[in-house]
C-alpha cells in the first residue's frame, strides 16, 4: 500500500477532511428556492441576482450597504 496512514499530508482515498477541500470558514449561505416560472421571467429581464436585489430595494426600501458595489450582486 503506497499511502501510509502515518503521514498526515497523504491522501489515502478513504475520504474525510483533506487540505484545501470543503467550504471556506466564515462563509454562510441562506438558500432560497424560487419557483421556476419566476426565475425564467427574471432571466429574461436581467441577471437573476441583480433583478432580485433591485426589486427588494425598490419594493421594500432596502438600501445597499456603503461597501457594496451596485454592479456586483455577490456582496
């Protein structure tokens, strides 16, 4: 067997934690499922994320934080 379990850096193919793999620390997501018909309609208008941000801003008066670039939707 070429991989030794004594070496912490070797990847033995048994799964588990490996260096450089997995979600980065501190990144949290809040997934929301939207209906397919709504996503299709938003894609026809613009980028879906931009459209959602613009709609929430207009409808609910939610303003972008000062550090956010209005051209980027991933902040």
